[in-house]
C-alpha cells in the first residue's frame, strides 16, 4: 500500500501467493477506510437557508468586524471556511471604509436640536480624541466630531 515493494516481491519474500497479498491489501485498505471515515450522524433538520448576496456578504463583514471584533484576516477565514467564498483582506478593508462613509453621512444628518441636556465626554479612537455625547432624557448617543 505504501508502494515500497511490488506485489510479486512481497509474495515471494513471505512465501505466499500474489492472490493472498492482494486479499490482505484489500482488508488493510478497508480497515483504514473504516477507521478514518467519520460515522454518519443522524440527519439534522435544516433550520433555514441563507441566500448569499453581495449585500448580505457586506453586512456579514461589517457585523463580524464590529460586533464580533474580528480582524480582517479572521473575516477572510470565516467567509472561506463557512461560506466557501474567496475574498481578500483588501476587500474587507474596502467594505469597512464604505460602511464608515455611510455611517458618517447618517451621523451628519442627525438633528440634535431637540437635545436639552447633553452629557459630553471625550473618547479615543486609536490615539485621536473624539467628542461624544448622550441625551440625558432619551439616552441617545451622538458624536460631535
């Protein structure tokens, strides 16, 4: 099975017929297959199906990065291992930049004139300070930067 000797050499070396060597080879192969083939599990019911679209994939990339605090490399591995798709770290970066631009546009459109009492504090993004606030009445959070 390892290919070191021919069937004839094995048979002659052990004083047996080639037919016997073939039989032993098939028994050994079957034993290896049985040992390393995973046992069939009971069929689990399908809970649902996911239509993987480009939009859905962008949502997964953003969610893994922000909610799960995954690295770009971790997102690439998740998509490859669980979805069978190939994306690059650069693609993940581009999606995150796109999401940040969209979030910035949404943040700039927020009307903060209704806030009467704001609780402001400085938070940091990396080494850069960012001024943030919370509406005392509604607990709505906002950025002032």
